[in-house]
C-alpha cells in the first residue's frame, strides 16, 4: 500500500473519530449522538425563504400539549415569534 494513501486513510479515520467524540460531548453521550444523527440528518436542509416573505404554514402544538393550531390562525396580520428550544 502506498505510504501517502495509508497516511491519508489514518488521518481521515482520526478526523472521523474526533468528530464523533466531539458530537458525543455536545449531545450528552455516544448513544444520544447516534440518535441525533439518525433523526436529524434526513431533515437538515437550507430553506429558500428571503427577507420579507411569509413563512410556510405549519401545524404546531400549543403550550398545553393537547391543542394544535396552524401558524396562519395565530398571526392575524401581526408578527408571530416562534421559539424552538427547551427551557427546563
């Protein structure tokens, strides 16, 4: 095997392991990192919205956990702020 190819393979493998360890630390553990990759990667994409365009309509769950509503039902021509995150 060519030495350059061997060192390239070793370097690439080291980077993959380093990225996985970093992701595991950020996600909270190796199992969480695998689950995050499994569920997040198929849905990751960049949107095509421009400044000033209306947001696409989506069905959301209210804070009570039972009520569902569409974005267009709540904004009534006014700005609507959606916060995605966990506040525990």
